[in-house]
C-alpha cells in the first residue's frame, strides 16, 4: 500500500499532518532548498510533538559534495532520534564523494537516498544504494521552478525505478511538486510513499503553511 509522506516545517504543522492522515512526517525547510534542513532544535521540538505516533524523517540539507560535511550532518541529525535520514545526491560528484560515507555508517541508521528527476542522478541504479546499506531511495526534483516529477520522467521510467527498489528490498518514494491530479498516474506504480508539500499548502506554494483541507483531499485521493 502506498503511504502519504507530508513535509512539515514545525510542530504545529506536524500535528496538522498527523490529524490529516499522514503516514510519515518529513522534516525540511523549503525556504532553504529542495532538501533544506531544519535546525536540530526544531527537529527535536517536532519529535516531541509527534511523540512516536508516526515515523519521522529529516533531511540534512542541500550540501556540497564533501564527505566530511555530509558525515557531520548525518551524525548530528541521527543524534536527534529521527527514524529516517534523507541525503540528497545531486550529481555524480555527490555519489562518488558521499556514498562511501553512507556505507561506513552504523547499520541501524536508516538512510534514504534522494535522487533528482531533473539531474543526471535520476538514472542511478538503486543497487548502488542497497550496497551502501540504505533503507530506501526516493525520486524528487531539485529545481522546483522547472516543473514537477512527471514533467521530467514518464510513468514507465518511474515504474522501473519502483520495481528495481522493490527487487533490492528498498523502500521507494516519489515526490517533486506533486499535485492531486498526479495521484492516479503514480498510485498504480505502488511506491512505498508519495511525498507532498506544495499541494498541502495555501495557494499550492511550498513556502506557505499547511492547510487541513488540502491534507484531507490528498489523503482521500490516496
């Protein structure tokens, strides 16, 4: 069954997401980029609000392809106690420099590798992430001004991505400025999660606040 991932920015939005039926609470700061990171203090406040009622994921930020910076960000985020840590691989340099960092992490840390439909990393074989010990892989978009997921990849490409992840025992997620009308096209692909932010917000803008009615509509569509 495909579950609903809702990206939130604070404890109030996290509570709205839970009440609206979100299955996974995803923590990010949309003002700071595709995978903009919240402060560690904000993450801890949201975790306290969630109180274990839902699994929680958090991004480490739109970081440069530097292994030391990536390692430090992963370890600081893991120390907050989140269930999943999302790491963006924006380029081949990111893959070459930072995937070895992931491979050296404790096996109990659940890492989700995020690839981008509008970047060459979209074509990366998920087997590389399975070999590094990741728990899941996700496709998103890096530049929100250049369209959403289905503007960059067709459903056949997305189906292959989801099926490959499943073969490897990885969770799979699809995101990238998704709208309600995308759900009928993506749901038959059976990803583990569909991720939403903008579609849940006022005026459909990811930098605005979550709106309960939009959560209800997306939940019902799923």
